[in-house]
């Protein structure tokens, strides 16, 4: 596969204060650039838990833990470094994007941590807008109705978002009112734990992957799986199609139900779903009731698991 993971600990990760940040950068191919971006996040008070880079997506997901002010410092520093290193005018990758630092979510692993996540998101947006001169759009709990998910803001791509902002249909929450010429915008949010999960589809076409994703994701007509977002992608470097998913609430839809649904939809089209891929980390509670093998993830490492307490 075209992905590369760097797990920072031999054991699972305890996040007792329940607050993380999971920035997604639009660079997944150049090891030196990736190392530079990761190093930028290492400010006092921040722990690096995981790095996941993918060349086909051309994206790196960094998982950080720490107190709110330290995570804000890390996010602002990373936004500036992404601005300096990444030029979206030359960027390509199968994953949708609108920014060099594409999304900066602050994650409350339990309800009592959500106010801190919201405060960190709003503080980061204000500083990135003022200090990096990159427009920031808030989403999730930091924004409110209509901006629950970043997908709504980047669905049609940076060009469409640029036009909408210039026409005044979308207004930045901090910083300039038009995208940065090379760095685009930063989508800054606050949310609960989300599991980024891919399932490979050997022998499938892009149309197959899109059809399976359409059947799996939650639909407005009540079809699909609750709290599951899904895209069908074809990854040219691997030559394989995949269903790329965000499981937004594993309590509503367990991971095993997600994987089994993909398998059923693939089988209905004469295909056999392949292995799963975890992007970032997964809460221990989300693995309850299923073994890694049943999930199609036989090589799950302890360092890919988050330990936290529930409210």
C-alpha cells in the first residue's frame, strides 16, 4: 500500500484530560517535508502520538495530545509551516482538499472535554487568521448549524470555495475573506472522537467503489449507516480502489457493522473486500465486541489505541 505510519509508543496512549488535535496536512509524499511538518508541532506541552501519511491521498494525519493552549500553539505553528512548504497550485491527490493545512480538528474524547475543544478551535482560528493571514472557517461544535462537517465546505473543491467566498456566500470566521493564493483556507473544528477507516477493494473499479460508498454512508432518505461518511476512491499508486470512511459515532454504528456492510455491498457486486486500514488512532471502546482480525486489521498495534475515561 502507499501509506506509511509512524507510531510513537510501544503501548496504547492514555489521554486522561480527554483533549487531542488531529491536523491533516496536504502533503503525503515527501519524507523530508513530512518530517519538517511533524517537527513543527513539537512545542512544550504537546505529545506526538501518531503520524499517518499516504501518497495516493497526498495527505498526512498527525495525532497530538496536550492541554488546550499548547495544542493551539502547535496548530498555529503548523499552519504557518504548511503555508511555507505546500503550494496547492501544484498539489494533487485523491482526497478532497481546500488547504495546505486542510483541517485542524480539536477532539474532545468525552463530553466534559468539549468546551476546551471549542475554545481551542476558536483561539486557533483567530491566531491563524491574524498571524498566518490564512482564512479560517469553523466547523463542528465550534461553528454550529450548517457547518457540522468539513465535507460541506470542501465538497466542490478549493476553486468553488474561492468563488463562493469572493461572492460573499461563504465568509471566513477569521483572517482574510478570500483564500490564500498558495495555502487556501484552514477548516478549524471541534468534535468528538472520529475513526478514519478505509477498506480496500481488490479488483474493483472506481464506479464500484463509489457505488459501495454510496450504499454504506448515511443518507438523507434514511439509507446507509448512521454517522458514517464514505467516499469511493481509486488510488493510482497502488492500483486499488477503496472505500474511505469517517465513522463519526462508533456508539451508533460499531466498526464491525461498518466493515460487514462494506463486505456485503462488495459481495453483491461480485467482489471480495480486502483488508482495512486505520488512519490515525482508535479509542479502545470502539474495538469492543470485535477482534482486529474480524475488522480486517490483523496488524493493529498497541500504539494505535487511545485509552481514555468516559464521563
